C-alpha cells in the first residue's frame, strides 16, 4: 500500500487524523460536547417496571 507524503498537522490531536490531507479532515468535525442529564424519565420508567416485576414475582412466590 502506497501512501502519499503529507505534512502532519498538530491540531488534529490523533496520529491518523494528522496524516490525512486537510481537505479530507475538514469534514470531520469533533462532536459537540453536550452534558447529559444524569436522570431521565426513561430511567424512572425502567426502575418502576423492574420494581413492579420484582414485587409481583416475590408476592407470587410467597403466596
């Protein structure tokens, strides 16, 4: 496999990205950092479903 010689770019922060030509690397923007909520409604729903399932299983086992 032959690769053309490319001047590396230190702003790419990764050896592979630094070896890419600028026109190829320009389209690869790093994803924007977005803070995720640590608790969502899906988490609450999943917890309640698991709690109810365990409660029902325990109640049926005891009875």
